[in-house]
C-alpha cells in the first residue's frame, strides 16, 4: 500500500465519525508498509480531521511503531476519547460486557489498562481487539481502518449504556460463559464468512435489481445515520410470497455489491450458491411468514437503543403520530442470536407493535418499505435519546 492509498482509507474510515451527537477526540493510524505508518497526529475531533493533518511516521520508533512492529496482523489503531469512555474506564479493571457485539470483540470482560505503554496495550489486545485506558478512553485495533473505527464506536456505545443505563436501573451483564462463546464464534466463524473476493454476477430483472440497489443504499444510510456500525445490523425486503432479499453476513455495508445481496426462500431458508445471509435470516423469514403487512425489516444497533437493550428494557412512546404508527417499543424475551427461539420471540412481540428491542442486541423494525422503516428507526432512536437525556456535546 502506498501513502495515497493509506490516506484514502483513513479519510473514508473517519467519515464514520459524524460528530452528530457526542464528539470523540482521538487519533487514527494505519500501516503503510514495513517501514512507515500514517497518523492523523495529536488529539483531535475525529469527525473534523482532514488529510492536511496526516503525518508519515517511522515504524521503528515510538510506542505506536512498536505495536505495529510486534503485531503484523494489526494494520490500523485508533485512540478515542469521550466523557463516557473516560467515566467507565475509571470504574474497574474489567468492565462486564452487556452488549453482544462488544462480547464478540472482547469476550465477557472489557479490560481497562492503567496507561498507554506498548506493553500494556499489547497485553490487552492479545485476546481482544479493544480495551479501555484508565482516565483516557478507548483503543481499538483492526486489520483495516474501518474495523478499528467500528470497534471504537462499539466500545463507546457500551460505555454510554453503562452511564445512561443507571436511569433504567442499571445494565445486565451477559452471562460470562455465553459472552466468551460469542467471542469464540466470532473468531472461528463470523469474521471468516463471505471472505471470498466476489460472487458471480448474474442478470436480474429490473424490479429485483432495484430492490437489491435499495438494500445497499439503505445499508449505507443506516451507518450514516449512526444506527449501526461496520457490518453490524441487517436489512431485508420481501420480494414475493416465497422469497426475500437480505444483506449478507459479516460484510461492511460500503463493500456490498448487487450480487452480494442474498435471495432466500422464506419457507425453507434455502439460498443455494450465494453469499451467506445475515445471522438473523430465520427471524426475517419468520416475520414475513407470519406478518402479512411486513414488507421490509431493519435491525439496528444504535447507541440509545443499545442502552435499553443492555438493561433489558423497552419504553413507551408517549402518544403522538409515531406511537399511532408503530405502537410502543417493547422488549422481547431473551434468546440466542440466529435461533428459532429468537424468531418466535420477535414475531410474538410484533403482535401489537412494529418495533421491538432484543436484549443485549439491538432493535428490530418492520413496515411497508425500507424508506418508512428507516425513518421510524431513526425517530425511535431520537426518542430513546431524549428519554435518556443524551446531549449533543461531549
């Protein structure tokens, strides 16, 4: 990779920090080659960094260079700081994990290290891709910039759950053995899904091509509106009485192409020689089978909604047009991701609402179109922010 390519990757990854709500300060670094890495330098508002501030650094000197040198699998490192990550970093040496996406990155406990020495960072990242630094914030590492950015955002979200969850009686940790199993599954299976560079493109009729394009566009919009990060969350559309189109598993929304969208039989779950569909394919299919008015589904992992998910709580919308449209936001019974039990819990909860929260996971919304469902998901997230007294500053 040359400097221009590295700069482009960094710039695109930093677009993930929109500065729309709580701002994150920090620094992003990416390996260029065996001798150098590119850095945004200093401690800046990540959403406002431009290529003018990028610095080329010698990998053989400094703390960051030592990390890159000793971990050839790490190509990107992000330091991030918000008030919530700092507050949680001062609570304990290990923070119990309450959200499934964080458990997949770190197992049952989010480690807190005492300082930014390379030895402490390397030790914490030995069996995790993220950790907290006491009184400082979060560090996230990845094989590429977007994974590092998504890791930092997931930790930030989990810390917000710890802080704002106090208004709901506190978060509920995921059982240790289960959280560690999530991490094991992530390393052995999830990150290896859909790794082949491409799938054969076939001709689609005009209607199906438009639906596939719409799923891709709405997936990107999900990230732009801070309703999900990286490859997390999922979207689908009912194509006809027996088929749906759904996003693939473990693929970044900005990397998905027309041929990557998966066509699945909603009765048999068969999909043939295509990408592996989202883990929640069973849930989507069950909703289409049981809810005649369900034409599109979006599952989000947004920040305020995640507070309720971490606390296993739903909330009332308090009347108005939104409540008339979807009903209150209820919480489902807990069940493991991707299982028939979770599908049954979601469909059951959908009996009198178009929105529900899955404990430790996120929220699911359904409606007549992707446009409507995305608008509802964003409106519900804003309502959750208001209920939890989220602010727009630090």
